[in-house]
C-alpha cells in the first residue's frame, strides 16, 4: 500500500520560507512511472496545484508560483520536498503531497495534508 | 491557465437520489478530466479519470462523461457516505487546475 506523509513547521513568519517534506512508503520515488506532486488548499477554499517532480529531476511548476517555489527529490530517503520563499498570509493553507501516475495523470495517492499558517 | 467551472456550487439531495455535477473548461481539453471526492479534514480521493474511467475500488454508482469542454459526474443513487465536496481537474495542460468544488449536502 502506497503511503505519503507530509512533515514540516506548522507556523512560518511572513517573508520567511516554507519548507515541507513528503515521505513515501510502499513505492519507490525512483520509479519512472510517476511524478511527485504538491497541492495546497487554503482553509475553506479549493485546490491549487503547486508543482511536480520526476525522479529524473525534471520539474513543472505553477507559473503563479514559479519565482518562489522549488521542489526537490531525495532518492536515498525516498522523499521529496517543497520550498516556498517570501511567504505571505495568502500562502496559509493545507499542503498535500500526492503521487501522479503516468497513466491518465491522475493523483491516485495523497498524504493526509499538513496545515501551514503564515503569521508573525 | 485553463479555467474549470463547476455547477452547482452546492446542492441538497436525499439518499437514493440521482445527482449530476457539471464541469465546463474554458477551452477544449478532449477527455483530460479527472474527478475527486473530498470529505472534511481529508485528502481528495480520485473517482474518475480520463473523463469516464472508474478508479479501482470506487463504487459503480459513480460515472463520468463528456469531452471537449463539458463534463459530467453522476452519482446514480446517493448513499450516506457520498456527502462530500467534489472537484473536477484538467490534466490537459500545465498548470493543472481544479474546479471550485461542488458540496453535496443532505436534504
């Protein structure tokens, strides 16, 4: 059974950097079939795709966040991570990591999500 | 970005009702739509991919249809565990985008 688990600080100061890690079990992050994704959801609002990474290191980002976001893969730990700089209150959200299959590009496994609040 | 517009934003229905949610894309996206169900405090769960293919383990009362710009998610007979928020998502081009969600509530 594939499982994903987000971890990281729940509180980040404005203008600071948000850093989250997603630990993957039950699948190898080195698999060529999948992309590893971050999605966020502000409280009470809808879903926003942040970006994705392939084991090759190739990335795709949401253009609205490109200047501030970096997604990295850590094969030896079977983890991938999200870094978002210059955060504001608008970045407060539940952050989910997910697996995107190459088949139909669907997000088939998700972490439970972690709430990050941007506040001083 | 491709905008995905769902309707209605919310609906009230009874157990056993047939429920239909629509999603319209701002441009043609062939059949590149997935549907998700999200319950409060939980991650989304994929129901339908490629507009009409049922994800493994998802009950057959869920179905999807459409192509081009107009898509539909149908629940043939609403069950208590189906009360949730539903999202469409286009996978035609990056950035992937979601509809704003349709909340299905108990009448």
